[in-house]
């Protein structure tokens, strides 16, 4: 839904216009955009204001929402607290069936997208129909009584996953299946092997018909807390929203942690943007980043307009050393992961209600936290929220 709202706003604001004036006007209406438009101290003010607003929202939300079907904390604590008897029992259950699950995941990965979409949609319609006829007092126990029937139905599926540990291999499988919701529609795809990192394959999806004019391109940076996510799993959603915007899409492949570091992922995205600039001018490009991909987008934008010394401090001995690059037309940040120095209190509190960043996911990421940037001393340097935001393109 967040992507859909952004696409609607961008379409109305002429986000891909050759002129930057509509972009700046659009960004000036949103809090995130102010950081990109204002070249002075407003970036720091916006960050502080955003954090204060977020805390206020969290406090207000905590009083009005319902966690864990409304069951008492004393009953759920053993299942949701690390080291609890109930949680340890579910961990042993997962361990015993892990080999079978990995076989099932392997088979599912190789099924056609359209078949998986048909199965998922059919199961969802049946599940929703059950919620319409079964007692509301039992089946409508989602986050709030005011949410839709669909939200209750989705809650009753997603909630149960928080009872089990969330190992990296399961996260990678889950995020590799995002195209199940929007199967690729057959747009021509050009696979591009990374000229700098063997094994990485980015994808250029040709949504627009051939033309002599340079195409407009949405550069897509997938999410997954730096430990999961891939190009193929994002292909369907990227093509879907490329069609909505009327542009081609370039999905950049990035290395994952803990095998690599955050700086490696940002360097991959940086080189991907550099490669795209060889095809189209910067004013024809909009970046879109989800979660950790959003954080990587911001860091790329910051480094692109920085001096050589700043980029050398960030990338260290990684080669090839990237040059300064022009800012794109704009960037869309969806739930951007931008502070790696700590798993904040807000994340911990909201994980009680979050279907995706559940306590199990927070536990898995927290264990790897200091490894993300190659050591705790580098996490500040890696975190885009803690860097200078002036001089960036408009952000949404």
C-alpha cells in the first residue's frame, strides 16, 4: 500500500519531469522531502522533529492497539520472551522440521509465479470467506476493532510466525517470494552481470515500448535488513509499479550480510546507479528503496555528492573506488532502515504489533548488529540518519 500511495503522488506531481520544479514542490509538501530540498541546517532539524513525532505516535498507538489477540501478558510471556519455556519448545519444534522445510522451500522456489499466485489468491479468498461467517468475537481479534476484515484475516495468518525463531535462511526464502503477489507480466528482462562483483546479476526490465528518447527509469533497491532480499523476488512488484509510473525498472543486486557488510551492499547499489547513468541521464532516474534498501539509497545519495575523502573513509580499501555522481530526480524511501547503531526502543515496542519485524526478526538482527558494518565502531559511519542530509535530491 505504501508503494501504491507513493506512485499515485508521483504520477500527479509529474515526478519524472525534466524540470526539477515539480519535484521540489512535491517534496516541500512532505517531511522527508524537506531534508533533500533544503541545503542548510534544516536536515538536522527535520531529523529531530521526525524522531519526536515518531515517539509521540508510538505512545499514542500503544494505548489504542491490541497485541497478541488481546491475551494477557502473563500467558504470552513464555512464548514471546527469549529463553521462555514456551519459546524454547517452539524453537525445538522448528529445529526438528528444518530439514523438511528446506526441501519444501526449494521446491516452492522452482514453481511458476503464476501458479503460486493462483494458489495464494485462492487460499486467501477461502480464508476471507471463513472470517465473514465465523464469530467475530473469535476471528476478529487483530490489532484493533476498527480495522477491516482483511486486516483481521491477515493478522490471523501472520501472527503465528512470531512464536518460532526466524533464522536467516527462512527470511531469505520469505523475501524471495514477493513476486507471488504480483507475478511478472512478461516484460523483456535484460540480465546484467556486475562488472565489479562476480555472482551479482542486476535486471533491467523494459516496461516502456522502444523509443528514440531516453527512457525514464525506477531504480529499485530491495529490502531485507541487509540479511535477505533478492532481485528475482522483487521482479514482479517492481514491474507492476513500473507500469503504474510509466517507466522502465532497474533492480540492482546487492550482497547480503553476514557474508558481506553494509558497505558492500551500498557499494553494489552505488555501482548499479553508476551503470544506469551510462544509459540514461540522472534527471530520468528515481530511486526506490525498501527497508534496508531505503537506507542504502540515502547513503548512496550522501556519498554521491561527497568528496573523495569521505567516500574513501566509508568504502575503505574496497575497489573499484567510486567517483562522485549527480543526484537523481528524486528518491522514494519506504520504511527506510537508517540507524544501525542500536535496535531502538521503538522497534522493540512496535514488534509486538508488527507482522514483519516481529520479536523473532528483531532477535535475529540484534545478534548480527555489530557485524553489519564490520564492527560496532563503524555503525555510526554506516548509518545514513547520522550523516549530513544537505544537498540531496528530493526525498519522499
